[in-house]
C-alpha cells in the first residue's frame, strides 16, 4: 500500500485525507538503523508531510524540518506535489543512548529549543524569491505554563492553528513496515457548504471529529484507505454523503545528483577541498537521504573549480559514483 485518498463530507464543512505508506517507507529505512523511538518520530512526520502535500495548489515541494538541541538535532522530510518523498534525520548522540520509550518532547524539544519549520517551495519560484515558511515552537504556552508537544500529530495541528488558522485534526501511526495517517480539516462555512448555517456547520465538524477519534493505530497500519473511509464514515455516507476521489500513488524518490554535490564543493571553497584531497586523496560523500556514494578525485575537483561547463565539472569518475 502506497496510497493517499482525499474525501469530502457533504453534510459537514470537512475535507479529509487518509494515507497508507508501505514500500515507500521501507525504502526510507533501507539504509538507516534508527532505534524504535527515532523511527516512530520519523515515520509520523513522513505521514504528516504526505498528508499536507496532497493539498498543494502548485507544482513544488513541501518540506518539514524539525530542529533542536536535543538528541534529534535535525529532521527533514520532503514531499513533492506528485507525492514522491524522501526523509532523513541527524542525531547528536549515539543511537544506543536513546531510550525505547523516549517521547518527542525529550528527543526534539530539550531545553524548550525545538522548532518546527514547514516550507512551501514552488518549482517555478523566481531566482531570489524566497519560499513561504511557517515556524512554530514545539511547545504550547498557556499563560505562564509551557506544555511540550508530545507527538508529531500535535506538532502539525499546532502549526496549522498558528500559521494557517485552519482547524485541523490529524492522527498518525508508524512502525518498521508501514505509516498510516488520517487528516480532517474544517473548511470555511462558505463555498460548497454555504447551505449550512453556522450551528449546523459547527455540529458537523464536531460530529466528523468524533468519528475520527475512533480510529486505531492498528487500523491505520493494516487497512487500505478505502476500507478505513467506509468503516469510519459509513453512517455519515448513508445520511449526508461522503465523496472520495481517485486514490493517488506515493513513492520514494531521491533527487540527489553528482551535479548537486559539485555545487556543495564550490560552496566549501577550493582551499578546503584541496586540503581534503591532500589528506584523503579524494572527496567522498554519501547522500543523507538515500545513501548513494559520490566520489571526486583530484582531477574531478579541479574541474569543479576551473570550468563553467557543468557537464564537464560533473563527469562520471573513473571509478565509483
């Protein structure tokens, strides 16, 4: 299962999405060896990014970044509007130090330092034009009390409330083989639901949320989106109508390339690259998302800095990638 299903409720101002990711999630984990607590957080954010990407109204990429001074130093999930995705994270401690039951707050919000950044980056963005970014702290502030966010679902809901001003509920679950998720979003009381008065709209939103609350982790991880939709909203479908759209496919896809590595070498600077060549005889790096190895020998590196012809500067090496 690598599918995302979008649906609309006719009797309530609600748009929903259900996602189930199998082999695409396993491709993310293929070259990783994260402890269970880390794997769960990464999986939940993969589910969240996929759900949020389904509503993109442009060709481009949605990027979720979580940064902190805690054990998870950086987490990145990228999902394009065609639902191709990739994900990675960087730890500041040895994986053996991570407790099996460690929470998101403990791993991503040490000393209240956690930040969640969601970036919307259109493919046709003009040079020099900044992408849209929304940033929220991984804590809720209730007066003088600071409450840490305890899950990826709670972090995304907090972001949607603060940055998008949209009532959003999200349920996420993941294990070593599957990621599942359900998203419910309240639509404006106008447009296709203008026939509902404010009280009917509010009651409809509360009713659909209550049905969403009945979803279990087991259902999210084992059932197809079509089956989940029927089970959750059977009564709603009979009484008011629930319309679903054709399921969309999800796939793992990494956009790393030799050209992009050459660009990174240019940013490092010729002097630093020459120092690496003198010490190691070559520059070798692995993509953090897919693990693919790239090697640049002394000749390759000279070309990176001496030519403006990108195809020459990034020619395949004599051996390796």
